[in-house]
C-alpha cells in the first residue's frame, strides 16, 4: 500500500532565491523528474534518493549562504 505524508521539501525548495524548479533540482540531484516529484509529494522514497535530495538542497543553500538542513528537516517518507 502506498503511504503518503506531506513533506517540507517543496517549501524548502521554494524558499531558495532565486527559485529552483523541480526540473532543475532533479537534474542537479541526478534524479529522474518523476522520482523527485514523488518524493516532494510525500510518496515513498529510498534512502539513496533522500540523500541525493538532501545533498543537492544543501548545495543550493550553501551557495546562497543559507543554513543547511538535515534529512529529518525534509520529512520525507523513506522506506
């Protein structure tokens, strides 16, 4: 059964200035767009995918002198 819960990933992505699209984010994370969208929408995601997302988000945040986040901050549904 598919389990979904709301994540903070979208909000964290949208607070990046200038903004980063889902497509650009997925390319930077070397993930398929469909995979990234599923994670952002709260669908089950693997630990490997979650780590790729975290590393990419923190790269963007670091480049903008923003505080880095943890895996827990993303609130992904890791299985």
